[in-house]
C-alpha cells in the first residue's frame, strides 16, 4: 500500500508489481491478407510459463513488436492461436545489451487447427463444413476454450478460401517443443 500526502488528506492505494521479461519478435499468420487482431498464446521453455496476448496484425498477417512474458531464464518460445493455428517454436537469445530477449526466427502460424489438438485432420474439416457460410466467431483473449472458428483467413466468414488452409496443412502435426 502506498500513501500519498501533499499537504492535504492522504490517499492510499495498492500497487501490484509483476516481474516480466520483454521479448522482441515477429509473428506471421501464414496466408492471412487482412489486418486483424488475434489472441496468441505464448509458452516458454518446458511449458513453465504462459501468457495470452491480443496482437494486432497488419494486412500481410505480420505482427512485429514486443510482448511481456513472466520473468525467467528462457531459451525457447512457442506460439499458437488456439482457435485457428498450429504451434510454431523459436529459440530466444538475449539482446546485446542484455535488456530483453529476441526471437531468433519468425513464428509462422499455419492455419487449420480449430480444435486445438496440434494437428489438421478430419475433425477440423468437419467443423469447417458445419460453419461454412457462417460469420466468424470470437473466442476472446484469453481464448475461452469453447468457441471454435474456421475463419482462418480472417475474411469475417467461413468460406471457400478457408478450405485452402485445411488442404495445405492436411495431416500436419505441431507441438510446443
């Protein structure tokens, strides 16, 4: 609790300090060609720390910037849009001045995994077929774990373009290292 008094009545309020590390990184939503905001889950080494971040992507599907992760000595970072994509992993290194982490490669998130199981299979196709022609659904951030959405290209509706994500990633697997 901090108390502030400047000649008059004092004011008290609580301050919570959360220790974090800054990570400079690029995240690419592969195949997305419209500006969008997506909830991305980041997981550090051995799943010991996670953070959900709502990231603004540009019209090429790229986010380039910084995020905050819980404090620790990290060497790896995984990322996934739990509602739309598979996992991708990058290694981390400290910046030259040691003030923040830098991702060593772009985190490329491939669309098609609507059921958050790390693969693109018949379950994802079934959801696509059930939602075909419908408007996109939002799972919020952090993702609510229930809302499913096959609008991989962020056009606002589940349509034929989304099928290309399923075809190009058919029977591929991903995992957070």
